[in-house]
């Protein structure tokens, strides 16, 4: 759909689901913490093995094609609870200030820092990433002038919630700040940025965007 934010039109690919009938899960290729040569799968593989009807790439990680990732290929550092109720990177205090999203039957909660969340295994999923784009219905992120990582135009992936509805999708050809404005214009209560660039992939009955590179984790919609 086309969304107008601050007088500018943006194209948004978006999948919506009711948290009362849809479970949001996070699947991981590895069964436990991994620091190097970690397992990765395509988004289609994650969708297929979970019987999901929609999915999107997950959190930032260190791809094998980045020279700076030597010695930590395909690893990720942020908090996550996968579908098996296994917490990843629980002891990583360096990244405890990263925002997180927690999904439960009928509801979603977003926290500004992972340290605000314990290790409760009753929710369906937990995933941390950054930045938190919208919080409490207000824009929560504005990039600094000429910020190279967030200021350029690119496909910006997200997971968001409004009431008992959850949304995954992509704001196309947008800066990170643009993405926050668009999600606020869509009326989201909260929205969290996900990985992007070469990892960008969105699935709904097939790839809508991607497939992108293989990834260590993915966010999926499955029927409850």
C-alpha cells in the first residue's frame, strides 16, 4: 500500500494478523548460543518447517560475506527466545540496552531495553533488535544528520503492533527516520526495526521480497 507521511508517499509491503488467532514465533537455525560458523537457513526453510503462513527476516547478525565478521560468522548478539522457549545471549550484558518485542496470546509488549525483560518463558516469542521506531504511539527514532547507516534510502523491515494486531513488513526506499514516520502514520502503538540490507526477505504465500541471504533466525506467523 501507499502511505503518506509528512507529505511524502512511501510504498509499504505489510502483513497483518490478529494475536488471538495467530502465534508469533521466532525460529533459530541453531539450538543454542553460537559464536562462530553458526547455522543459517533461508526464510522459506523457516516458513516450511513451521507451517507458517507468513514470515520476515529476524535480528541483526554477522554474515559470512562481511570480512569484519571473520571469527564470528552468522552469529548474533542480542536477546531472543525461540519457539522451543530457549533464550539466546542471556548473559550478554553489552547488548542489554537493545530494545525488545515480546509476543503473547492476544497481546504484544515492547520494551526500550532488553534488561527490562526477565527470562519468562510463558510468551510465544521474544526478539531484541534496534532501533525502536515507535513507542507508545509516538515516533521514537530520528536519525542524526548524514548518519550513514540509518540515513540512506533502503528497504526497512519491521515488526509492529496496534492493539491485539501484529504487523510485519517493509517500508521501501526509506531512511530509518522515514520508516518511523510511516509506521506512526499507520497508527502503530509500537514498532521495532529488524535486519535489512542483503538479509531483507518477506514471505506471504511465497516471497514478496527476497529471498535475501540465509539467516540465523526469523520471525514467523503460524495459526494458533
